[in-house]
C-alpha cells in the first residue's frame, strides 16, 4: 500500500490514445474486437478520455488503403462503442491540411464523439484556429495540439499561443513529436503554455514520445509544473518509439478513481499478441532521430529494411545529412 502521505491531484485527467497513435503503426487496421477491448479497459480503469482515431480526408487517404479508424465515421464508431453510456469521453484527432472538417465533423448532437483534438504545425495555426472554432460551435470540447514543438522557435511558439489563447480551445497540449525534449525543456514549455492558458481558463496537456525513453519521465515533469491533461497508450503503443505507457502513468498518479488491473489485463491479452505482429518501442534508430531532433520517418524506414540492425550506417547517414 502507498504511504498515507502520498497524495494525488484530482484535476489531472488522462487521455488514452492507443488506437489513434497506435494506428500509425498498422495503417489503422485494428479489428473491432481490439478497439472494443481498449474501450472497455479505459472504462473499467476510470480513464477520462479515449482517442479512437483520426478524422482524415477521404480525398487524401483512400478508404481501401487504411483501416476505418483513420476516418472515424459514425457507423464505425458506434459498432465499437455503441452510444457510449459511460463517463468515458471519446475523442478524434483532426490534422490541419488533412481533414475535411467543415463537412466530416458532424454537429455533436449527431456524433458519439465528445472532443475534437486539432493537430497542426506552426505554419498551420490560422487553419487550426478556424478548425477549433468550428468544432466548438458544433458542440465539442476542443484541444490544440501544436506538433513538433521541439523544432519551433520561441517566437513561433509565442505567436501560436497568442492566437490559441483567444480561441475556444479548452486545452493547449505540449507535443514532443520527435521524442527530443528533456526535462528542462518540458518545464520551460509547460510554464510558457500556462502563461497563455491559465488567464483564459484553459488547461495545459502533454503528449510525449519515447525515442529517448523519456516519455514517462517527461510526462511526470509536465505534471509537476502544472499540466493537468496527460496522454498515454497501453503498453506505450504508438508510432515509432511509442508513447508514455498507460500502465506506468496510472501507477504513478495514485488517484483512487483509477484502477490499474484492467490496463494490465488488456496489455496481456491484446497488446502482447500485437507486439508479435508489429513493432514499436525505443529501438536505436528512434533514439538517434530523437537525439538529433528529427522526424522518425527515416528510422521507421530503416527498421523496415534489411539494414535494420546497421545502426552505425544509419547514424552516419543522418549526421551527413545534418
């Protein structure tokens, strides 16, 4: 049992993005039973939000090339979660430049979704604000996820935060897309985001990737400095190196509303078998791209090639390109 002086912060809410981020590993081809199992585990574990996939444009991504969780049509959502008669809130991610958000994101009254998380790069912030406004007007909770913040300048970050602070976004999320950030940088960013978010009644979140095996540590660091919205995935499933593992996060938070056993059960029954079919985790190539603050696409390609164990050649190639 934990010592009686160990407390918890009830304001912290947890979002599971196993299906959304994990879909980048297998082109979103999760069977309904797998999605339903993650959903039920989230409900049983007391997790606050589950991000079930993307709202991708069917003009840019063909339905026959990806699983249905790349698009999150209502029929597919309801096949997995029904009408979701639970406290768990459901989320989908909409990428700026890759979503027909005006038409494909339905009014909330016609959707089982509760939140739209808008993901964007610094040069897309204007469209992101329009997307956030549209989703809020349709009745959704909204989140602003500025991607690749480790590659943005301080001025660019501040300019984005100025615009986002005036938007209806409920949450501003620090996103370490490349798994490149260290604790000191997380502290600086969370405090910076809070400067803009707190006066407007908004929350700050953290979405960490595990390239340098710091996703959990950086999530803790963000919490220490005031982030109350935290992302994690079952067994750390996610693109490339993966994400902060849910089983570590729930164990850390100490909030009695969370129950860790359902997480271990779904990891045992579903994530372990999946790990024998597809690969994720902090392999050396992902560590290298994280250290160099680069997108992991080159590492993903390397891990899929017949040179997957030639770490030095991969390192030399990236250093030369730098």
